[in-house]
């Protein structure tokens, strides 16, 4: 897949995220502390969260054809004067995913979602989604209805590495968030099976963990918890875009019952249980949670 046939507005969103990624990565230096503020999900913001959000927000909201902009770091969406779904799009971002990894200098990412409908929107209304991974190399994965591509980013330039990213058939890795004592019994029983079959890869940033699943095959989950049945991850900013990427790569996503892309949107910052990866593993999980 390449973006040659993509809507120019979508291409412009992708190019803006790619160009900004170099500055975000550079801007992480010296911004590893917390600020005295919380995001709409009630989590303490990092300096880098605010920096990445301000940089991306100004640029993405300023693109002709972006009618709405929303960020995990902002309580309300930004009305850019055009109606998504009527020739314009709505863009939602998680400016820095896994920002708690900053202190320990571990991988993190930036997530973007382009919806052809007003926010909060159904995942089926996505026309493009993807992420930047700040790892040893800065890479970018972009999914559209044509498929999934991976790029290496350097100096704001994108180099196509793989134009047909597909989930490997044989699963190898798994990563499950939350604390074991907080997992519901049925999820814990499923996890006990999986841990005898696959290798544990969990690093605390969904993007980095999902990128391992896309590379090696397997499953990632941040399940509903006894203490918080809706789980931790946000549907508009994390579940939908990454569910779209994994499904376009030939895998499945689920909130435990259905594709994440079929989860009815409620409020802009609503959370959802997230399970992503090889089709057979997700089918098995849904049976285990019935
Ligand atoms: P964010 O930094 O955007 O809030 O995302 C963090 C999320 C996600 O990236 C990751 O999978 C999860 O939080 C990790 O949660 P735990 O620290 O509870 O493992
Ligand atoms: Mn996140
Ligand atoms: Mn974030």
C-alpha cells in the first residue's frame, strides 16, 4: 500500500505527523518531568505530553479539510470550521503514547486517527490511522483501506520500508496490561494458557508492544479490570486507530465481545478494553470471556 491514491487531505495529515515526529523526538530531551496538570483521563501530564500536543494540534488543526481536531490531552475537541463527513475529516491524536516510559528512556509513540465523521466517531468511520514509534529507529506505520505500510523517518523525510505489512500467521509474543490480581477470572484463565504458548513482551507503551505483535505475530491486550471494567485505553485515541491498523494488517481487534471498530462511541475520552492480534487468538479470547 502507498498513499498515492489517498485523499490529499489524508496525505497532508500523514506528512504533517511524519514531519513533526522528528521535532517531537528531539523535544523529548529536557521534557522528562511532570507538569502540575492532569489530562482529561485524570492522569498527570508530562512536559513532553503538553509539548507534543501543542505542536501537533497547531499544525493538524490548520490543515484545509480537517474539520475537527481532538487530543487525548485536551478536554474538548477543536472546531476547525468544516463538518467532518461532508468533505472534511476529523483528526484525533494521542500525542505521546506511553509517556510514562520517558523517565526510564523506553520506547513510546504518537498515534493518529482520521475519521470521515464528527467526533466522537465509530471506528468504522476511519479512513486512515497509524502511529510513529520512537524506538532505536523512528518508524511510522500508516493504514488506509488499501492496506498497511511502514516507513523509516529521518529529518522529516519518509522512506518506504514495507508496502504490505501483514500480521505473521504464527503467533510468537504476548503482552497484557494491568495487574494480575486485578484481572477478571476469565481473562486470567486465558492469560495462563497464552503464557505457556507465547513469549512475554510488555513494555508499557501500547504502540511499542503492538509493533512487536505486528512484527512477530501474537496478541496485545489491556483488558477490562475488576477495579475498572472499561479498562485503561481510550477508544477514540488508542483503541480505534490501532484496531484499524491491526485489522488492515489481517488481524483482529476486540473489546472482549466485538471488533473495536464496532464499539458505539459515547464520550470523547471514553475508555475501552483493548485486545489486538492474530485472529485465532482473539476468537479464542472472546470465547473465553463469554
Ligand atoms: P499514554 O501514555 O498515552 O497515557 O498511554 C499509556 C497507556 C498505553 O500506552 C500502555 O499500553 C498503557 O498505558 C500502560 O499502562 P500500565 O502503565 O498500567 O502498564
Ligand atoms: Mn496512549
Ligand atoms: Mn498519551
